[in-house]
C-alpha cells in the first residue's frame, strides 16, 4: 500500500479536500490509544483526521477495513523500516545502531489506559486470522531488519564471528516485545532505558574490543 495515497472527500467544514493516508493512519493510532479498537468508530477517526465519515467508507468500506488498512500501513517502509534505519544510521557502530533502532520502533511511552487499549488491539489481531497473518508479516519483517543490522555488526568486527545473527535477531525482537510489557506493568524508569539495558545484556557478551577488529 502506498502511504502517500490521497483521499479526496468532504472536510468537516463541508469543503472538498485531500488528505494523505499517513494522516488518516495517525488518526487511527490516536483513536485506538484513546478509546480502544472495540469502541472506536469511523466517526472518531474522521473527526480526528478532518474528513467525512463517507470518505473513509468509500476508501476502506468499514471499520474492519480501516483497521486492516492501519495494520498494513504499519508494514510500509515509511511507517516501519524507514524510522528504524534512520535511528540505526545515527549510531557509531552497528550494535548501538540496533539498540537505537529497537528503541525507535517501540515508539513513545504510553500511559496505562493507552497501553491497555493498544493491548486490546493486539488481542483483536491474535483472535482474527487475517489480522494475525499481518501480525506474522510484521514480526518476520522486524526480525529480518534486525538480522541485517547484526550481520553488519559481525562483518565489521563489532560482534564476534561466532555470533548467530538469526538467533540474536529473534531474541532481540522478543526483548522488544517483552520488555515493553514488563515496563508497562512496573513503570520503573523509562522504557528506552529498560530496552537498552535488556538489549545490552543480550549483546554485550558477543561484542569485541578494538583490538579484536
């Protein structure tokens, strides 16, 4: 799906307008966080995005279609891979780059209610075959991206040659998900600090010194 798809419809003031799909998706994310997927309505999203409900119906067909579109949009390069790669590129070495990419992928810290609403969306994804298939695509995409960073770390000598990029990528992704859940329950320190701590615990034993490179 092209995240630059332009939706043309009638704005809330009755004037025709176009809006980028990423603006629609930002409105969906905000609505999911504030009301949860069950109580969310097309009118909620339309109001937040500044378009008519009819414009959303024309593009997505239904609330389910809109939520599926939201999950698919999360798999696009602009929404998912691009931000991770941008964070990776700021780091002085590939290992730190992976850590920054994971922290970036976790997004902003959420309050208890917003986290619970996002968790309810995950429950919806797990219970529905079509959503769950997209969730599987997302997990595979994350792990492939992380594996690429780890392969770069091995190739550059920042990780020991004995390191298994595939296994470490899977473990790093498990930390990405598990640490977020644990942090949401404990609220101890910042989420970024918790992710950095757990990822370094995983990766530090494989790191090499300058003399090894």
